C-alpha cells in the first residue's frame, strides 16, 4: 500500500472532506493504530466513531467471526431464524432496562433510529391512533445521515441541502449552561411545541439520553427528565432513546437509560454491539409496544438484508462475553469520573476551555472565546479543526466539531477511548490532549487580540 497521506486528488474514494489529507491507517492493537509511515496514534475515539469499544486486534472476536463465517455466515431472517440471533436478542433483553422484551436487529445506528421511528409510528397505528406521526426532539443532536434520521435533528448546518426531503419534525433547545441550566426552558419549549402541533399528533419524543458528538457528554438536568415523563403520561406519545453510542457500556452502564429517572419505550443501539468487528445494531422495545403488534396486525415486516445475520450476531455475542468476562463496563464506571477529573485538571486555567463533561468513557470539552469566557469562538478561526490536526501531530486521535452555525454549541471535542485502554494509556491520552490544547492556544495568540 502506498506510503502517503491521501488527498482527494490521489484517490478513487469519495472522501468526507475533499481538502483534508488523510493518513492511511494500516493496523491497530489495543488503544493504538498505526499509519503507513509507521507513526502510531493513541486512539481516544475508539476507531474514530466510538465503535471500537474493546480496542483493536481482539483475537477471540476475530476467531469467533471466522468460526461463524465457516459454519454459517449468512442467512436472511424473513423465512428462517438462527440460534445466534435468538441468543443475542435474549441476552440484550436481560441487560436492558426493565420492561424491554423484544429486539429487532439492523446493520447500524441510523438504521436502528429509522426502525425506532417506524416502530413508534406503527405502534400508534396498530392501536387505531393513526394521527400520530410527529416527532419532537432536541435540536442539537445527531441521529444519522439518512433522510428520516436527518429530519430528527434541528440543525440547519447538517440538513442543508436536503431540506426538501426531510419530514417537518419539531425541536427544542438543549438545557446547557448557556441556554437553560435548570431544564425549565426546555420543558416550556416542549409544552409550546405540543400545543402548536397538537399532542394527539405526536408519535414520539426522540433523544440521546447522553449526547455523543453533537454536544459531547451532555445530558439534560433531572428536572427535564421528570417533566418529560409526566408529559408522556399525560399525552400518550412514546419516548425513544438513541443509544447508538451510549448503549453497551460506553457510559459505565449497559444502557445510559439505567441512570435516568424514566424508562423509555424504545431504545436504538449499535456501535458497541459490534465493537468495530461487525456492522450490527438493534432496536429494543418495551412489552407494551410489542403487544400493540401482537394484538394488532401481527406484522412489522420492513427490514434489511443483513438484519440478524449469523456472522454479525455471533460477533455481538462474543462482544457481550468479553465485556462480562473482563468486567469492562464496571471498569468504565469506576474509571470514568477519575478520567474526567484528570482531563479537567490538565486543562485547568486554560481560558479557552469552559467545561469538561463526562459520563463513563464519553467525555466532552467545550471551548469558548477567552475574551469573555462565554461566546462561541469565531468560526473563521477553525478551532475544532486545529485541535484535531494538532492532536494527530501529537499522535492522538480525538474528534472535534464546530456546529456554531446551528446556534446551540460552538467548538468542542469528544474524547471516547476504548474500554480496554490501560491506566497508563489513559494518562498518556490526557497528556497528549493537554499538550494539543496548549499548542492550539499558542497558535491563536494574535488572532484573538
Ligand atoms: C448518537 C448517534 N446516533 C446515530 C448515529 C448513526 O449511526 P451510524 O453511523 O452507524 O448509522 C451516530 C453515528 O455517529 C451517532 O453518534
């Protein structure tokens, strides 16, 4: 393989950013990946997308996948089922929040969320309540790039130029320190939206229980969750959690839902279920949702070619086995607060950094304009991009974004290491990140005069 940074004019791949040069990553082991020049990076983003929760090169998962591929790799689920799919569904139900009794497998996060939207809508139709279609969700979120999931966020910056294809769902602002520290404004906004669209037309409230890249490690205040639960009881919509990132251990629990004061009706999960070794997601639903189908049409037939295939389910089973055997979710729960504190201490006194948030191994760093300590940074400074490029130079992979034009968050960095990262490697990640931020601050001198 060529020894280079790949730019858009040197490849047949259609890259995400045409003016970025991409290192060619050729191997990985544990929390490290290596590029074609032999440069090693600490992977503080679990493969870049938070999927590789168990680190790279896990031989037992690779062996399980190889054995499964040799025995029965693939069979579709419309006329037959298979033991791995059955067992994985049973194991997920066992670790899911109370009341979740059924699982539909899919191939990834956006598919899981789309299926959740469809299940919520079909649930109401099955019950003879066909008016309900509208979804309400927090604006500052990401649920996937498909038309249905893109419509779930309220971010014009992400949705352009696809607006004409997107369903007109409604959104409320996040309850961050900047907009609504108590959660009351979000509840008032929710009430306003319910009033405007008519609660009898609302199918679901859809959200990440703890946000990933869109607003790293943010979760609304408890007051909001309790108010949301009251409104569900009053108005009869469902609550769907996008646990594509937070599911399967990322926050130190099987599902982030466990720690919130309400039980959702539907949970979509994906990344950590395959841990980067298979493309698999799942949608869990509570028994009362399933019973609407069981007592109704007894059908929900939409699905995809790879849903519940033996190969991906066998990988999912092995992933759950490794998580249990190595007590990795417990490790994330125990180490998470210390990691957040270490990161906060390493960045203390840097006026660019306003907040360091964390839940388990999902951490976020929020930047502000140091001149007043609260405004978004001027977008033309491109701080998020500087952070990521500088980190790469330091041999560290993090993920920064600048959703400033959406109006709810400015430059920010997500930090989500594999659960298997050793204590020494976590410390090294923090050190490299602090050095990155110091270098970015130096690079901004003069530009922020
Ligand atoms: C919270 C969240 N939901 C949904 C998705 C979409 O998942 P996928 O890329 O597997 O379709 C992502 C992807 O990053 C995500 O972070």
